[in-house]
């Protein structure tokens, strides 16, 4: 079985502009609500710098990844850090020099998890992040 939860976020002001960032209180509440036993293995994609991203994007992704890491470790989970390139190459989603179509992740997740619940949660193009979370879990499993 599979359950998908979107990352809890909140709006914060950055340079007088509203920006969406991870919500630590929401993350802690979500992990507590799941009531998973200590020692549960969790695969977490390492966030941070990639050549195509600007410095602010790298910082935000790295901070979100680090926050998730801290929340999960504080709940006594066995956190396994995985580079995006590692699981994407293993699942044949990465190709040298070729831009990646985000629909590929959705298509592969739908093929691997073949059920209406997953298909419904991945129906929009912007749901590629959910698909990638499923694929990261599949790679770790």
C-alpha cells in the first residue's frame, strides 16, 4: 500500500515578498500522526546545489532537506540519504546531456504503482514531485 502526503508549508516574507517554505511544526505533526515505530527506514533525497539552479534555489532545497533530516532523526528513524542522481540513474530517468521531461516520473510511478489512488494523485503535470517521492521510495525498497 502507498500513502502520499504533501510537505507541510507556510508562507514567509523574504525580501518583502511572500515565499512558500517548509513548515517545521507541520512536519513534526505529520510524522507524529503517522505513528511509525522507531528504526523505520526512511529514504531522503539530498537537497542542495545543482548546476542548473541559482543560489537561492540551492539554499531553499538544502534547508528543506536538512529540516526533514532533523525531524526524521529526532523521531528515531533510520534515515538513508540518497542523491537524486543515484535513484534517477537506477530507474533510468537520467540521461547525460538530455533535459528531463517531468512527465517521465509521473508515467513511471503510474506504471510501478498501478492503482487508482496513485493515478488520481499524479494526474496533473505539477504532481511530478509526488511521483518522484514514490520513485525514491521504490528505489529504496
